C-alpha cells in the first residue's frame, strides 16, 4: 500500500507539470487548429532563463526569496515575449496556408530554439539553485517534500486561474468565439489577431511556470529537455482531448499517474527491465492506444470542426 501511495504522489507531481505544458498546446490548437511543437522549447528556455537570472541575483547579494521572485518573473515575461514573437513572425503569415506548412514551421522553430539555447548556455547540464530548504514529510509509509506540495498547489492555482479567464472574462469569451468561428467572431467585433496572440502569450507564460517547476523538482536543466517534455505534454493533450482545457488538465494528471504506476509496478514485475528508466515507454503506449481507439480523446474536443 505504501508503494501505491508513493507512486500516486509522484504521479500527481509529474502530472501537474504535464498538465500546465499541455494547456499551451490545447489553447493554440483550440483557436487555430495548429499544433505548436515549439512549445516544449519555450518551456526549456523559461527554465534556463530562470536559472541564469536567479543565480546571477543570488551572487549579486540579493536575498534568495527576492531573487527567486525576480528570476521567475523575468522568465515568465521572456517566454510571453517569445510566444508573441513566434505567433507574429512564424505562424501569422502562414495562417491561411495548407495545414502541413505551419506544422513544418513549428518543427523548424523547435529546432531553431533548441540550437539557440545550445549556443547561449552550452551543452552541459545546469544546476537549478535551491530556492527553499527541502522538508521531508511522511504519510502512511510514503514520503514527499514541501517542493512537491508547492508544485501541485501552484499548478492547481494556475489551471484554476486559466479556467476563470476563459469562462468568466471578455478575453475568454473572445477566445471561445474565435475557436468556434473566426469569421463570425470578427463580424461581432472580435480582433482575431489579438485573441490568437493572447493564446500564445498565456500558454507561454504557463510554460515558463512549468519550466521553473521542472527545474526545481529535478534540480537540473538542459537545452534538450523541452523535446521529451513537449512530446509527453502533447500526449497528455491528445489523451484528454486536444482543444479541451479541462481535458488537457485531466490528461496531464492521468498521464503522470500512468507513468508513475507503470514504472513502479510493471518495473517490479519485469525485474526492473521496464522500470523508471523506461517510463517514457508508457506515455507513448498510451498515445498509440488513444489514437487507435479514441482519436478525439477521453473528453472529446469542444472546438468546432474546421474545413
């Protein structure tokens, strides 16, 4: 029982991170019908910018809490600017192009950002500075830290805030209208360009928060970290129903639980052959089965069909 509870805790923490990143995919897809494969690299850049900023500020003699607040804020702002730039420069000119064109562009932008990060930060792993002193807790034989609690709490607050934004504000109403029918929304006075740019900016901000969570959880970062994280978050979005915000959240948490339980229990059954080192397998097995038996995801897709 203690093993089960431990894997549930690990899965919830990992799933909270997947859910935040998946929201970036599903917001853009829900409005534009575009899978932004560069989103994983936005998360990666958010992590590296946070590490650089916080480390510099701490060395400059600024207190760790204030350095963390400033560094995370700079990371979020930089990712928001990057998300806006990607939409404005790379995707907006291709909005009416064949579907394959923006998809190839997204993959190309992912490669460009990854290599740009390599040139700036190098190939070596970077250490994420400790922001708070870790405290260990134990419940029913399972252990967790205050960092894990903070990650789950911040993720829940961010996801709740996003749902409030989408369903309780004028911008959210404009987003939903643009997702349903951009032409009709334009006739009603909705600026589609502004709405789409807002989706990129908000998704990138959430990606930056997720990047800080990944860095603080694993305590390291690398210029290639966004690739696998982005693929898993995309899997979570497809699992929940890409285009559906609640589905992306549920898909992220569910994928985290599947990975944790799979690595824990199936790893034991196979003598460690399919343990934690092979947990990526479980994510893509889930993706294959979802695409085979329920392509619309567990919660379907709320956006309108596009020609």
